[in-house]
C-alpha cells in the first residue's frame, strides 16, 4: 500500500503542472507566426513568459512546456491588443521571449523553408481541412 502511494504522489504532482494554464477568450484570435515575416505588422511590444520546465529532478516534456509558453504568450499579447505573436528565441529554463504584433488583415508571410499555407478549399468541392490536435 505504501509503495503504491509513493508512486502515485509524484504522478499526481507532475500531472498538476498544467492546471491553470488555459487560453483566455481574448487570446483565441491571437495567431502564432512561427516562421512568418512580420515586417509589415505593427510592433506592439515584447513579452517574456515562464513556466516550470522541471519538477524537482524530473524534466517536463519539452513539447508540453513549449505549448504552455505559446498559450501564455498569446494571453499576454491579447492584453497588449496584438493579434499575432512570434517567438524571438528558443525557450531556456522554461522562459521564452515573444514579439507581439498587430497585423490586422495583413497576415505574416512564411519565410525560409517553412511550408506555405494552403488556401481553403472552395465550398462544395469536398475539400478537407485539418486542424492540429492538442494532446
């Protein structure tokens, strides 16, 4: 019984790391320009967000940490009345700097070797759109 309890406590603590980090309603319209050119957008400022990247001696999943950083950056950008965020650097020790931009109807264009966004399929053509799954 005691061994089971000792195994469940760390699992519960690790699972609790993401509680409370949710996308605000205002941030739902904030896009992430991963490789986009934001030169035609208005710079609204810089935000630096931080999450726990490890619990005690255990490192957290890198993808989960990056996802939480993006959510927090979008939340902060919405407070600045920005509609687009772009990472300015890679995450370091659970902290990452993001640029907040107001692009309006001008969407950032992909740069470098990033795949270009596909235009939506015409209505009635039987086209399929895909959306990323959060897991």
